[in-house]
């Protein structure tokens, strides 16, 4: 039964001008498509897009890398002329760089953008777990100074900052929609509740400078990557991505005291559940490493805690959460809010159930997924304790290192076996934080927001993971979507290097939340 109740989200965003970053990424594309399809009365959408070598101009990159995406097929099939008209009349592509002051724009262009923006959604990020520390800080943390500056210059407009549930680091138990505390090195808490990270920035910048001064240029990226991992571990995080996203939260909370800020944290973002195309996905996300490891028979053991809750959320639920947050920020300004878009508290999915379901689907129906499985998987896939798995890999590393030394190999001329063992150990340390959870993410505040927005918005913009049928999602939607969409262009597929013989770069997504 369809209610005639008015959509508060549509009403709030009607006539408003939105600035969005990160639309070249996974979540950004879904959010843009949802606005075009469900909120056509929006006044305009400004897209801040960084040019690249192939497409230096923002509009050219938009047409080549965003508008051609299969996520827009439903809109094309429904009314291609209307889509074209919307893009021509309401979408403006601005060539800029979020990491630069004034986004690298001229004074005139910057002022024009500020004058034509009512709300800012920042979805840009580097979700590369192996990012060099200086790069991760620039993209995930320090650029939020530019975001806060712009919000002020635009008339204290609301900001919706896309973060990740995994800023919780090594915290255990129920993780609520609140500021996460470090579990490692002490950081002082400000009277407003956020952590004062100015000293941390100073320490990190000093260590970055020391590495650059003492390391030859060719070796600097690896040295800065290792530095990022060490510093993340020291403060209580498993990887540089989540550490720098947490630092970013503290920075933006400080900069926007007394203003309108929403921090939205997705968990592991996976393929669409329903809208606009069930199963639509780009690339390979965190938990898909298990599926691929089994389908390709790359490994027989995987570090995981069977009793843990793996938190997966379809990308359309995340986009809907962004839209509800935007509407609330416009309707009820001058407040700071934190929401978690996740499934753990509403519809917990056990690690063992997840692994059994996806592996069984691939084994039984492997012929349906030729891009995932080249033959029927024969090996057993065993989940083992994180400590046991990592301990075994460390022993293997010691043995292969000894063998390299006996063969007079240097640190710059490692054997393929040693490189593979080191890569596996690094990936195991990172993945185990997601597959061996002792925490459950809570989304009570987001559920309260959905209830407040009313029945019509709950129909148009569903966010409640309680409505997800996990068996149906994995067996009928996600695995098929991953095979069709995620693997359709192998040049863009981002798989863990230890699982892929083609040695594809082990970055898990561009400008998306995976964890988003």
C-alpha cells in the first residue's frame, strides 16, 4: 500500500543546490543517480571533480567516467531525454582539488561556487589501506580544513561528511553513534567532546619529514606506507585509512562547532540491494576477498572469528542515509550529529554464516559466475583463529627469509615466495580486523531519524537493515552482481594482490566506503 504522505526529504531538498565530491567513486555515483531519479526538483548539483591524465577537464571526465556508468541504465531506459536534459540544465562540473585551498579555483570561480551551494556532501576519500601516510593525511584528514572554510564562505551551510564505522579502531563491544576513543597512545579530549589532535598532526608531520630526509626517493612510498601502518597501530587502529578518517572526524568537529555538521559512517559497503539495479557494484570490496579466495582456490585458510558479526550494508541504503541526513541538516540546522549506516544491531550477520553462504553459492552454481570461478572449487575453505593464522604466516616468513639469505638475496631483491608471504601477512593483519570482530555497530540514531522523517520517506529512502534477507541478497543478488558488474572490466578490478595472479593493485576502491 502506497501512502499519500508527503516526502520530507524531497520537500527539504527541493529548490536546493548541492555540492558533492567523490562522484567518480562507488557511493558517489549511487548518490548522484538517486538524486536525479527521486529528487528531480533539486535546483542544481555542483560536482567537484579532479581532472586526470585521460580527462583533464571536469566535464569530460564526468561524461566519460560517471555518466557512462551502468548505474544510470534505469534512468536511460525510463527517459533518456529527461536524463540528458537534467544533466545539461542542473549539473555543473567544476574542475578542482579538494586538498588545495579554495579547491584550487580562481577567486571568481570559488566565490561563484560558494554563492550557488546550499549544502555540501563530502564523499571524497582514499580508501587504500596501503596508502602512504602523507597522502592519506592530505586526502582523508587535512582537506577537511578546506571543506570547513568553504562551508563558512558559503554562509555557514550544512556539511555531510562521509566517514566509516571503522573509525572505532580496536574498540570492542557495542559501538554507538558517538565520537570514538583511541585505544592506544593517549590523546587529550577537548571540552566539546572531540579529541585534540593538533599534537598528533605535529608528530606525524615530523616523522614524515624524517622519513623523506633519510630515505632515497624510490623507496620513500614504501617507507611512508610502513610509517602510516605503525602510527595507526600505535594509536589504536589497524590501518592508515581508518586512522586518518578518525583524525578527519576530530578536525571537522572542531572546525564546525556551533554549525551544521553530520558525520555519516557506513560499515562495509557492498552491492545495491534493490535500487536502481540489484547487485550493482564497482570493483571488489573488503569482504569479497573471502569469496574470491574461495572461487579462485588461492588459499585454503582465512583468518576469521566465526562467532563475530561481519557488518555489511548495501550501497543504496548508504545513499538513502545521506539523503535523510541532508534533509535533516537543512530542516534543523546548527547541530552536530553522528549516524552509522550498518546492519550489526538491526540484522546481525555472523561471519560463519556469511562465509558458508557465499562459498556454497559459488560452489553449487559456479557455472553462472564465469568471471569469479573458472572451475568448480575443490579445496575446503577453513576459517582459523586470527592469532594462529598470523603466527603461522610469521613462521613462514622467517623460513623464506632464511632461504633468501642462503641464496644471497638482498632486501631489494626478494624472492617471489618471500614477497607473497609478506603480502599475505600484511593483508591478514588488515583483513582480520574486519573478519575477526569483537564489536557490533549500533544504528539507533539513524533508525530514529528514519522514523522521524515519516512513512513515505521510509518507502522512498529505506535505511533499515532489518529488512534485508541475507540469504536472498547473497544467493540471488550480490554474487551475481559482483560477477556481472564488479568484474566486467578487469583493468578496474581492485583485488588483494595476494589473491590475484595478475598482481592487480591492492587498493580496495576509489572515493568510496569500503569500509566507505
